[in-house]
């Protein structure tokens, strides 16, 4: 069980890194070239896109941290019922909130 939690942790952290590298950083590079006195007309669209990617990255990082903490604290084997209530349910709720933010 602990190894599964650590694998899940790695997956969520990799997702966070990929979102940072391929979604947020290109937007940051575009914005860096702007003149603050005269931003382009489409600046709100880029801001909103950056925010959506940031929310996904944040949720992925938090999910990875939760799994890491659970793996660290796990000292006894979990039953299926404990897994459902301690891991799957909070992750499903966080995923649904993330999808709600993206839409």
C-alpha cells in the first residue's frame, strides 16, 4: 500500500511539473515581453488561461502532498474501506472541484 501511495505521489508531482513547464512557463514568457503601460487587448484571455493551468497544477501538487503524507504516516496495512474513506474520497472531491474551476 505504501508503494502505491508513493507511486501516486510521483505521478501527481510529475503532472505538476509538466503543467508548469508546458502551460504556465510559455504564458509567463509571453507576458514578460509586454509593456505594462499598454498591455495587449487579449491579456485577460491569457490571464484566465494561466489561472486555469495554475489551479490544475496546485490541485495536482496538493494531491501529491496528501499521498506523500499518507504514505509516511501509514504504519499498518489498510483495508479497502479505509482506502475508500481516507484516500479515494478526498481525491475524488478535489478532482471534481478542479474540473469545476477549469470549466
